[in-house]
């Protein structure tokens, strides 16, 4: 690479770093890269949502797999009866897969609402937040969980409707009294998928934040490798 070309690239990087600079305490935590918490959370949420939007992602990962909303009130063994029925007949297998697929579809549409939430955060207490390996994720959830839940709900509702989950459950409820008594309906299914889906998203965001903190320039190095002949 010529000296002039190298200087031009370095000058551009200096400008970029200046645009995203943060207090020295925060820069030190991230190896002096100049990348701020907003950038880190943006990258972490984008990556997490991309992963969970992949077909089967929620269902295939037991850590975030979504279960049916029939817990809480067994009513004389009703919960156990429903679960036994589902296990023996496979009656609810398709529904479980479908609600997990719906969560994945919603995750694929959720980037804008997470970006908006991140843009609305105040990081004035960044030096405290960055002490935790997933401090940004924790802060985002504490600050924006209710708003994110509200905005994720219609995305989940659309996905559940598109995949035919509501029709399937209504049909099962008409043909099986146990399903009907268990309280499986549009409202409970939507709330459960949104609740557990949001839990899963934040689980993945936390993982991505921790990974990024360990190697904050991983993606940047890959992009610059050819420029510097590495």
C-alpha cells in the first residue's frame, strides 16, 4: 500500500473514532476502540435478532424454547392432564413448534423497535453500566422492557395469525374439553409468546454483548484486513 493511501485510510478511521467517542472510562473498558454502549447494544441486538429469526432457532434451543401457557393453575390436576394428553398423543406438538416459529418471525421484524429503544436511552451512567459483562443489556431491559413488550405484542399477534396458531387452538378447544379448560386462547398464547420471546431475545443479546466486549474489533478487523494487506 502506498504511503498516501495508508494515510488516507488512517485519517478516515480517526474521523470515525471521533464521531463515536465516549468518556475515557468507557473507552478503556473496550480497549480504546472509541465504540460506545449504544453502538455495542445496536450490534448485539441486530445479531441476536438475526440468529433468532432463523427457522427453528427458538424451538431448537432449549434455553429459549417457548412453552404453552398452561402453567400456574392446575385446577385439580388439569395441568398434568393436559400435559399428559399432549405427550401421549402429540396433539400439541405442532402448536408448540408454531408458537416458537411465530416468535422467530416477530424477532425478524423487531430490529426497528430495539433500535428506537436504544436510541432513547441515556448513558450518563455508562461507567457503572460497563462494569458488568452484559451491563448494557441489563440496562436496556430495565429501562425499556415494558415499551418493547408493548411494541413486540402486535408483531407476535401477526405471526401467530399468519401461521394459523389461533385457528389450530380454537379447533382443538372445540374438540377437546381439557384444552378448552386449560385456558389456551388468543390472549394467553399471545402474552406467553411475547413474554418468553422477549426473555429469549434478551438472553441472546446478553450473549452477543459479552462476546463483543471480549473482541470488540473482531468485525472491524475482518473488514480492514484487505486494506492493510493482513
